[in-house]
């Protein structure tokens, strides 16, 4: 079953690459290399399978110090990103958001309602990221009421030029991840399915980093302990003499 899933995802990514390459040619945008590509972020310690190799990687596209992640650009036209992923590795406060796998139905339901009522999302629902991990898939609203900050009354309406899909989940290593889809073809199921396959492929590499750090720390401690023991034995030998 897993093999079938990844073969299907691979096919969708190839089709996506071909379709966007054709669109990019028509709009004179920069064209990507075809074929699925496994991208690894050394700075933020994650791996994700992309439809094709990013033509650009932008660190911290939010320009905010409290956010950490990258934007992977697949197709662009000038400064406009036509197709890409934005990946944030500290997307939400783990203490303020219910556990999507073990949290109560009521708590998760209230969180989803909050996203739709106050978070600017038209839809938000619980989804399976993998067989063992759940998350939340949400799509931004195309129209948002503008409220008077003093009275709370609706003063107008903001109409977005495009909508975005977000997926929020905790990695098995405990980090709070958000993956956003930027696409000119949000209504095309093929592009959404390809994005979901990418989300499912996400791997958190922070554990490997910690493991190596812990091993190096332990190795240094062992060497120090061995040296201290050796020095202590030397002192004992001196006292005997």
C-alpha cells in the first residue's frame, strides 16, 4: 500500500512538473527542472519531496525574527511566486494548540472553529498526514470582514487576490510544522494532491542533529572521566612512593 502511494505521488509530481513547465513557457516565467526532487534544509533540519528542484530558496520570507523557515520557489514570474511551498518549523505554540492525535474531540473542534472564525480561514479540518500522524488542513478565506477595533462592528470587506492552503502538524520529534502551498492552480486537484504528497513526505531531521550532539557530548565526557581517573591513579602512585 505504501509503495502504491509513493508511486502515485511520483506520477502526480511528474505531471505537475510538466503542466507548470508549459504554463511557465506561456507566461515567460522561469521554468523548473522536471521530476521529483528531495530537498533537505541544512539550516532548519528537514527533508521534503518536491515536484521538482526549487529554482530559489528564500530563508525567513516573513522577515520576522520570531518565525523560522524557508520558501521553496518552483515557478516564478519576476518577483511573483506562481508555485512554491513555505515551510515553517515553529508555526504554533504547542501548549496553546491541542494534540491532533491524542487531544479531545471538543478541544480539536474548538481549535478548528477558531481558525475559521478568527484565523482568516474559510475551511479547516482534521486530516491524516501519515497513517500515524494527524494534522489540520486549512484554506484561507477569499473574503474577510474588516472590523472596527473599538466597536467590533463590520466596517467593510477585504477581498483576497488569491487563496492559500496550509497544513499544520507536529512532527514525531515534537516540532510544530506549517507547510503552505502557493499555487496559481489552487482549484486543480492534481496540484493539491501533489502538495499533500509532499506534506506526507516531510521528515524532521532535528533528532539526528540532537543525537549527534548528545553523542559528541557523551564522548567528551567519557574522555574527561578517563583522564580524571588516570590523573587520580597517578596521584595515588606518587603518594605510595
